[in-house]
């Protein structure tokens, strides 16, 4: 398991949590303890510049490249007054370098297997297996394969330690 992924997994540790958060900050990553993260998270290029909002849920097998931001579209409004509730990134989604996923209101869902292209600015929910690019992001294609709710990507079994 790469170092950054191991640190993200340990960010909620009772004794080491604060130290882990500071280590992630050295990589320029902000991953609050409140973020829900499924198994199999892949972080490439050490995730430099990656920022996740506390109300973020990442499913199994999500891939994050450097410079990804997941947050609110109204950061000037106090959190308790914001219409944003949560951002959900479903299983197998890929957020490419510099991708921004910003929620205006309610819950924004990045569908299972969806790819959000480099430097795209996604402001609305996507379906499974879609490819989004641009600023603002628009659907430019679909991925091959079955990305329905029952088709979570297969994960290799963890090796015994």
C-alpha cells in the first residue's frame, strides 16, 4: 500500500490522527476525518494538492490523481447555511488531475465507473460509466463495461501480512 493511501487510512486513529493529518498536509492533501472512504482507494502522484470536503463519501476502488478538489460551490456561505449536503463518488470512479467536483445543492453523485477528465469542473450528478470533461464539465462519452449498481469493480484479495 503506497504511503499516502496508508496515511489516509490512518487519519482517524485515536492517537496518531493529528500526526497523520500533518503528514498529509506535507503532501498538500486535505482529507478530513469526517470523509467516508471505501476500500481500494488509489491515489496517484501522492495526491499533491488534493482537497476533500468533510461531507465526501468515496466508494470502493475510487482513483484520485493530484490536484483533485471535492467541495461546495458556495464557499462564502457558512457551512450550516449551505444548500450542499454531500458529494458521493461511487465505486470505480476516476477523478483525473485537477478535476473539480463542486456541489451547489443537495447531494451530487459521481456515478460508478465515471471518469471526470483533467481540469474538468463538474457541478452536477453523473450516471454510471460516463466520461465528463471541460469547464463546465459535460458528458463526452461512456466507458465500456457494466457499471450498474451490482457491478462494482473486482478488487484483488488483500495479501496476508
